[in-house]
């Protein structure tokens, strides 16, 4: 068959360059569309390669002989591309539907056979290089992406073919019932194709077949000889990425060992569940500290469970060893230290977001865990295991719990770190360095709010960027970051003066502040449930910033309450939220009511300390907060099936509002 009319002009202008719609290129195949009976039979025969929600989307992958059309396309594709790794995917939708926004390691020809689709595509230059590497190596749980700033929109109808180049971010949405078959030219790396023979080839390279130095003083000789061999074998660019992972100390890694007695002792030492004092911070109440202690135990249980599952499914010995060391470092902490560690946004998010997943070689979770536990890992003084970090959105590398960020003089697609001799080191030019002495890196201390509160950093890490969805993220240049730092400081000072207990709650419960662009006096801030303790905000000053800090601390606290204690029997019930005048789940209404109650309590305390010029706007804001919180309270009283704790929370909010 003449495969979709792919001529020399297509390969010259589009192949692995840019997408294109080939109008009518699949029109001759419309008579071969699978029938309803064939699709039902396919569901039964190919269930192992089908992802479905059971009602609107059926996505079959790597079909060849399952249908006559997929067999013809696959065989013709193998001949045309001179490549045996060609197969077909099939997407069947009932009604408007999508499989989401993502990128693939493959080239994709989407043949629209029934219905129509709207496609949005972005070039791959916004993707982190390490995510591209992992996707090309076919690691699982990699490929989800958001469209970049440059978006191409295309529309295809039955008989059209859309070519999607390898690694392009794409999002297809059917406009109704749809059937499409994708001819997939599977990508494979040189590593997957030739790595096995490289090991054999090195047996014939004189340097690699030489005896390893042994005897007194030979440790340094081995390392220097290995350095020389790596430099002889690889290019200078490759040496920097390869050398940290070539070691003479690799040994079999036993199955993960968990000190369950220590974990159980920590969990069993949980304080009693509080029964009151949920809403407002108070110097004479332990409720908020107890809530964090209970959250820490929940986080540890979930984290150990997911790490055990992922370690058993990870083939990379270094990653399994790193996970073991992180667990050892974590469980050697005291109860008080564990309560602090297991409420850090990095660990809460790892426990909340990570899934057990499928078998993999590398596990990126190991590196994120090591980043989060860097001080504890260094103190463990275990065998050095290198791990790589992706750059922040501004190109630096934030190690928040170590209190620093590292700014490279030239762009780096990753930074390799390891812990050795009681300290942590970075690899530059293939050598391990103390970070303060590493060439081409500048160590910048991260400021803390009023010296003891949350860290402030100018840009989100790659982990935060991957896991904050549908919310704005930004970076701040040095001038903007200094303005952000000054604004947050002015708000913290106002908060501490007007309501010391609320400042203590921010200092203890909020761990990380990230900047958003300045929008003047308008509020522009949010928290993320899975990243407990992280607040993202614009640089409003003085009492407005104090309101932001108290408001978002309230959101963080209610997120913890919702994780631990159900407030109603139907949290997913959808109602019209008076806070945003739109349909939202009941838990959203609780959030609005709870957070604006913080604003009411704070603004009442700020007013007596305010300058005359500030009072009018503060009184207007107080009135707005009362109305919003009161309207939300009315909805919750009317529509929520409250638990005992939920009733207590509403009673405390009513007291704040004098209702």
C-alpha cells in the first residue's frame, strides 16, 4: 500500500520537525472502519492493552494483528520507515472525550476514521531534559505535560491524518463519537538498542581490561584510574553526566528493610484527637500542634507504604539503595523531629502524589526524596549514592531544607548530588565538590520570614511545577524577589504585632513561600492541598500581606483537618458556593468559610493598630469577609450532613462572625 501518501516533501519539511494535517490521506481507509461488533470483540481479546473509563474512552495500544487494518498499516509502516518497531493505537470515544495532555517518545500518525477532533500542540522545548530522557527510555509515569506558550490548533475530520512529531506535547479532544487509529513509529534509544553490546565491546578496550589497583593506598589510585578511563572513553560533555554513576563500589542491594518497630512506636505515640479549637490560633491551645502531629503520622504511614512498593518494582540498584538510606535517615529521627519532617511540603506531597506504579528501571521519586532529606542523609554517613536534580523554573537548583539554592553560571540540564563523609557534594566536570568550592556554581542562602518562619525562594522547583495544576506559577528576578521578600516581611511583622498566636501558626505550619507577579492591591495567592505548607502569593504589603498569610495558613490547616477528620458525610456533594458564585464540592465551601473567618478575626485585631488612612479600606474588606463567610456558613448549615467535628467547626466560625 502507498502509506498515507508520505512523499519526499513530507520527510524533508515535517518528519520530526513540525506537525501537519494530511487532508484526506486516510479517505481510502474509511470503508475499513472497525464495526461495533469488531470493537466489542476487541474489548474482549485485547483487554490487556486497553485503558478505559468504562463509559466514554477506550484506548488500545500496540495493536498489530488484532484487526485487519492495524495489521496492514503496521506492516506497511515497517517497510516504509525501515524499522520493525511500528504498531497501531486505537482510540474509541463515546461523546466528547480526551485521553489528556501528554508527550510521547514516538512519532504518531493519527488517522481520523469516525467523527472529528480538535488538537492543540506545542513544541517540546518547554520540557525538562531529564523528563525527555526518561520518556525516551520508556520509564513509566512520565509523559504528562502542559501545553507551552506556543500552541498550534488543528482540526481533523474523518479521512484526515494528523502527524505528531516525536516529543511534541499534544492534546486531542473528540467533538462527539469518534474512532481513530494511530500509526505509531515507536522510538527507541541507542541505550535500549545497543547497550548490551557495549558491555561486550568494552571487554576488548585495553584500558577496561586492565587489572584494578589494590593494596595500601590503592583507593585513590582506583578512583584516579577510573576517572582517566571514563575521560578516554567518553566525550567531555558525556563525562559530566556519566562519571558520577560509574563506581567500583556497586554491590547487590538486598530487599528494602523497614524498621517497623520504630515506625509503629512513632504512630502509637500519637496524641489524642482534639475536640475543639480548630478554627482560630490561640496561645493557650494545643489543637493546631496536635493536628500537625497527627498529619505527620499519616504521612509516614503512606510514605513507607509507597516506598516499599516502588522499591520492589525498581530495577536500578542505586535508586533502591538511595530509598533505603532515606528511610534509615528518616526513622533515626526523634519523634519531635519526625513530626516536623513529615509535615514538610516535600514529604507530604511525595506521600500524597506518588503511586506504586509499574515496573521501572529508574525511580525519580528517589532523587526527590533525597533532596527533601538532604541534611538527614548527610548525617547518616552511609555509602555515597549520586542522584540527579532537575533545575528550578529559573535554572537554579533549590535545596530548601538545606537552606540554599545553587545558581550555575551556565545553564545545566541537571545537577548531580551525593552525600559523603558527613556532608553533601555536587558533581561538576565529573568531579565531586564541596558546593561552596564548586566551579561555576554560586551558593545562595534562602531567607526565612522574620528569621524563623517559612523559607522564601524566587522560583518553583521542577517537582512543584509538575504537581501544581491549573494554577499560575512564576519566577522572580533579583529585584522582584527582594520586593517579594520585603512585602512578606512587612506582613509578618503586622501579623506578629496584632495576633502573636496567628504568627506562631504561620511560622510553625507554613514552610515555603513562592512569588507571583505583582497585581497591586488585589489579592493573588493560593495554597495546594497536596503540598501542605506551601503558599504562593503576590507581594502585597503590610496589613494586606498579613491577611494573606493568615488566610492561607487557614487553608493549610483546614486541608489537614479534612485529611484527618471528616467534617461531613458528603464532602463531594456539589453545591453553589457563595464565595465564587459557582458550583463546587462541599469541601470547597468549607475552605472558603474557614479561610475568610481567619480574615475576619485578623482584621478586627488589625483595625485598632491601623493608621487612619488604612481604616476605611480595612472596614470594607472586613464587611466583605463577613458576608462571604456568613453566606458559606448558611450553605453548610443548610446542605451539609455534618459530623460532630463538622458541627464544632461551624459553631466556632459562627462565634467569630457573631452569628
